[in-house]
C-alpha cells in the first residue's frame, strides 16, 4: 500500500483527559481561594464537589468513545472507527464540512512575540460527507487543516474531482 497523502488519528480519550485535568486544576485553585477567604476546609471541600463529579463523568465517558482514523490516498479514503474499517473510492467524498471547535484569540497588528514562536491552537471539526451522509468526523488542529486543504486541492487538480470544502465559521 502506498503512503497516504494525509493521515490523522483522533484519540478523544486523550482530549477528554486533558480537559478533565484542566477541570481538576481549576477545582484546586478554587478550593484554595475559598479556603483563604473563609478559613474553612468544609466550605472549600463543599465547593470542590461539583468539579470533581464533572471530571469523573468525563473520565468515565472516555471509555465509551471510539477512536477515529482517516487516511486520504490518491484513489481512496480509508476510515477506521474503533474496530470498523471502511475503504471508499475518493470520488465518494462530495464535500468536507469544517467548523471551529476551539478558537484562540488573535490580535491583529500587534506582535509581542515573533509569529513563528506562537503556536496555532485552534481546533476544527472536519466532517467528510458523501451526499448527505456523514462518513466520519474528526477534530484536528489548524496545521492539519492547512495540510488537508492542500491535499484536497491536489487531489482535485490531479483527478479532476470537485470536493467542496464548506467553512461554517461563527461570526
């Protein structure tokens, strides 16, 4: 099998673990702040219960989520979702829908740090569609999105296909 033009593995368990870690850190900061203000361990423990339950629910939910993998080849797309593998011809993709999930704030015209040192942290939800059917949905970062756009443009030029890339940006 030849090397894929674009390949991404989305592991939601990792993403959920990161978010659960952020919730736990915020809970600890909140508990310390409440203890400093009230001098009561009971109040700080009581205020920490909801974030603890949220983090536990997130950790439990990651066990039920399937891992997605998408590979684009010049002539086909390979989709692996959990243990299920699908291979479709490249012309089965009619459009790719792109939506922002997490957008970082950017200030135009202001440079405190050179731009090559600032990571692009935006996360995008990319849905591969065949007609009105969703084939697979993955979350990717902005650099992967740029690579995907260039690969789709290359496939369209070489194969004379038209894969529509829909941008559903929030205004």
